[in-house]
C-alpha cells in the first residue's frame, strides 16, 4: 500500500505533469507549489497567490485532476492555500 505522504504523492504527480508540459510552463506553474497535507481524500497545496490558483484551474485543471486521480485515486479533492 502506497504511503499517502503529501510530498510523495505530489512528486509522483509532478513526474506525470512534467511529461505533458514545456519546461517553462512546468517550472513557472508547478515547481512553486508545496504539498501541505493529504487526508480524507483531500490534497492541500500551497500556492503563491490567488491568481496562481485561478490560472492553474483555468489552464491545467484537467491534467491536474486526471493525474491526481491516477496517483491518489478517483475522487481525490484539491484544496489550495496561498501565502498572502
């Protein structure tokens, strides 16, 4: 059984996401994200700002959701916290 530590989970997600994006997009939009916790099927990610969340949700939500479902299981929810 895979340990659901947020860091492990997120690094597995990043491996998949990296294959689907240019280096520039990946480094800009995914490298700054910090996984905070994973429990009760919810992955909490720390992001630099609200704008960041809106951009990711607009551009990459399908890729992100698909990847998280594949890595953590269907129905996994995403929550964001920003630093501001």
